[in-house]
């Protein structure tokens, strides 16, 4: 908080108020204790008569009537601003998408990337710094990592951390969470704050609005000074203001949920893309949904999808479950077909009730995979 001793008053404006003159005479005797002006320059040597005249025109009290709302002016001038200087590192598809919202909300955006985005940054109202040293010397409040998952570590290591302010806030928006959390904790000195986030939407799905779209965050390491707590809140406020559904959860929890939802979604989208589906004159609603899914996932880079697989330890299990589910479905189909054929071939001569078990239901998400013998037992129970 700024003390009043550092505030220079404007004598000319205030001396016209009648209330001021009353207060001036009241406080005149205490002028030494109450003086609010602490100009660092030595007192001027004025003749006593001029000194007396000048004192009469000085405001010595904070409760003196002001020609405008001086307290609000002081508050606005000296209270910490909620506007942030955000350095977006990785100014590709998603980095630019986020930067637009930051700028719309009045924050200052500095951009840095491997490629040259000078013109794009300029058109959005951001400043582009090809050299990370120049970027860090801007002393941003927040460094926001928007790089591909696979390049995160090398990009973070390329930043000259010593040029930043000591408690700069580091944020990431990677689609996996335990990995960047561990990299941050490994590489960043303890005096930097860490917030791991994942906006659960992208330039396609959040094109029109972010209203009710989930925003996941984990305050991994935040210093307990007010200014550091407020800075994190100011950053989170950006997403609150856009209407996001704010979800605070640990990075580990995020990765578990995301493998079972986001990774499956992207995988299905990419499988369908390989089928080269086309719109028909008789599209059902369901088919339209599939076409949309392909469009949504195809616009993301393969790096992004690969990151979801490689850097989330739960993704492999989901891929195996998908495989099992497809096999089980095929078995179910072929099993029915097999029965129809047998009936045609053998008619009633085949003993009723002696049916071969066909479908092994998958164990619930998160339970360990079944051994082949157990799987057969489940199948028998299910039939
Ligand atoms: P991306 O392919 O995951 O990342 C592209 C960004 O990474 C670009 O800024 C690119 O820089 C940078 N990059 C790639 N390889 C690099 C390398 N070797 N060295 C330095 N920089 C490198 O696509 P994205 O959609 O922009 O996603 C960025 C991050 O946001 C990812 O971590 C992703 O998981 C996360 N995210 C994306 C979405 C989404 O819908 N797109 C949603 C939520 C979170 P240049 O462009 O300069 O080459």
C-alpha cells in the first residue's frame, strides 16, 4: 500500500474551496506533523513573508474538500491493477486463440514462438518477441506456455529465467497435466509460482462462446503473499468472465478423466477421418454428429493428439479398451450370424439351450484388465 507521505497535493485546485480555508487555519499549527508533501528536494529558502503566504495555500489535511473524488482517484492510482502482462510462449493455433480473449479483456500480450508471427501478433494487438531474452526483459506477470506437449520441456529450458522477475507466475494450457506439472517443478526455481490449467475447448469448439465450457485448473505452487494470490485470481478471472465452468482438480485426476473422455473422442475422430466419411442427402442427426467430430478433431495438429497418448499414462489402457470393445462387438455380431446359420443347417436337431458364449463384457473403466480365463467366466455369466 502506498503511504500518503509520498503523495504530492495540488494546491491551486484545492485552495478555492471555503471548507479548505477553514481546515487550513485549523491545521495550521500542526503543519509539521500533518504535512503530506514529502518532496525529496531540500526545502527552498524563501523570505519569511513569502513562506507564510505559500503555507496558506498548501493543503495539509486529507479530509479537506476536493473539487473531485480525490479518494477514488488515489485508490485507482495506487491499488494494484488487475490487468496483467501475459507472455504467450508458443503463438500457434491455440496461443493466438487465447491471446485474442486476453487482449479483448484489456490485458497486455507479449508473444514468442519458434516461427515468426510478427504480422499476426501485430494484427491482434500483441507485441512479438522472436528472442526469448527480449521477451523476459519485458518482465511479464505471467508466462503462459502454449507449445505442443512434446516440445514443452525444450521450450521451457530455452527461456532465460534469470531475466524474469523473481516470482513470475508460470501457467500452462497443455492437454495433459501431470507431465507439465512435473516439468515445472523440476525446472523452475522455487520462487516462481505455478498454475496448471486446461481449457477443455479449442478454437473450433470455443469459436462462438466459452459460456459453460469447462476450465480445469490446479494451483500447484502459489506463494502466500497477497499480490501473488491476487495475480492467480486475476488470471483465472479471465476465464470466469468469459463464462467458463471453473473446475479445480488435481493434475492426476484430470489425466484420468481426460484419457477416458478427450483421448477417446480424439481417437474416434481420427478413426472416422480415415474412413473419409462424406455428407449424404439423407444424413441422420447421429451421422451429422460424427461428421462434426471429424471436423473438430481434424483441425487439431497430430502433435496434439500424439501428446494426449504419449504423455498421459492412462491413455494406453483406453486404447486397449477400445480394441477390446471393437473385438467384442464383432464377436457379438458374428455370434448372432453363426446361430442363424446353424439353425438353418441343423434345424431342431441341435439341442436347445446349448449356445456358445459370444460376448465378453468389458470390465468397468479403471478396473484392472481381466485375464483370458476370467474373461471367459464373465462371458458365461453374461449369457
Ligand atoms: P500444437 O501442435 O499442440 O502446438 C503448436 C505450438 O507448439 C506452436 O506454437 C508451435 O510453435 C509450438 N511448437 C511445436 N513444436 C515446437 C518445437 N519443436 N519448438 C518450439 N515450439 C514448438 O497445437 P495447438 O493447438 O496450438 O496447441 C498448443 C497447446 O495447447 C498444446 O499443448 C495443446 O495440448 C494445448 N491445447 C490445445 C487446444 C486446442 O484445441 N487446440 C485446447 C486446449 C489445450 P510455432 O507455431 O512457432 O512453430
